[in-house]
C-alpha cells in the first residue's frame, strides 16, 4: 500500500470506500494494524484508561501523548496508515498559541494530524492550526475530556435541541477547516446528518451508526481485552461470532477492516442508537 495522505483519504470518501481507523499506543500494534489494512491509526488519549489505568482520559499529559506518538510512528515506518494524535486535556484549551505549541509537539513526534474535542469555542483554534499547516480532526458528541461536565459517558444529541446544537457546532468546525471529525456516541441519524451537512469533511463514527465516512474503535475493546461492561457499539473481533472460538490478533484486525469496508460493522441495530421519540 502507498502511504495515506489527506488527499487519498478524501479520495476514499469520494468513492464511498469506508475509512477503517483504530487506536494504537505502541509500535507493535501500530505495525499489526497497518499490515491488516487499517487506513488511519489514532494515538488516542484513551491510552490514559487502557494503558495507564486511569478512570478517565483527563490525567494524560502532552509529554505522554508525544512519547506514545513516537512509538506508534516508528511502528508505521515503511507502512501506509495515516497517523493522528489526540491533543490531551488542558493542552489546547487556553488559546490558539497553546494549541499550536501542543500540536507542534505531536507533529514533531510523527503525527500527521491532531485531534481536539468540543464545539462552540473550538473553531477559532481549528482555523488557527489549519492556516499554519496542521491538519485537524474535530471530535463531537461524547467528548471524554468533558466527562465531568457531561455527567458521565452518556449518549449525546438525543433530543431535537441538542441535535440541532451538535449539527451547528459541526458546521462551524467544518467551515473552520476541520478535514475530519470523530462523532462519538450519538443517534445514527444525527451522525448521518452531520456528514450530509458537511460533504467536504470526513466523519468517523464510534457508537454513531453506519452513516459516517469511516469507523474507529479502541484497540483493546475490539480485541476483547477491556474488562467490565462495554458499550453496545463495541464488537469483539477476537472471538468468532458463531463459534466463540479465539481469533488471532492479526486475523481479528483484518476482520475489523473487512467488516468496516463491507458495511457490516457497525450493525445498524445492535451497535447503534436512535433519537428520543
Ligand atoms: O482516545 C480515543 O481513543 C478516541 C477515540 C475513541 C475516538 O478519541
Ligand atoms: Na480521545
């Protein structure tokens, strides 16, 4: 495979080929994901939970994100996947200059795009970064860095008023130049509406139904390694759905890519949410 670029990702969207994204935090898994055909690897601040053992993503620092981004970037050397890294909590909220400095740290660690959470106040920051050569992925819906403000890991945009606000925020971010947007934990019709409102932007869903340009899951969740109750949008690709037999990691990663590309994951009912009646 040729190395992904923003241009080749957009070309995938234009020909309706689904974009398969996964998180990775180290070189070995990044390389496995790349070899399995994953189009984009996200060094998510979910590493705070699945790698560092925190109960939220808030404690994860910029230095830690940069360290894991360097690990993943080495794993992707000679590979094809596009590399996105999360700006962690409190690394971009103070203003555009802080956001640029934090983005520089991640880009210098090997990221090709940075992701930041939230709407309303974020378009100014997105425009500032994009004008300075930093591709940006926005993130709306359930934004885990705001978990305490949101009152838990709850579905967003379920009633008409909050769906309208979410769509307005998405439009502002697209106009500010966000090339990509993660849509997390929202009704499928809201995510589909965000995509059709903003055809120039690639939407990547997680718990947002099948209507987005691509899908993302947390690696440890889709490999069945995360303990405790998982949200219904997660599918364990390391177990055969029929027989329950264990599936080797490389095979599980390839099955994820194949299911996303075939439109078989997420299931529109089992892995998705509806709007409030
Ligand atoms: O940190 C993360 O893993 C993420 C994805 C769930 C989108 O932000
Ligand atoms: Na994240």
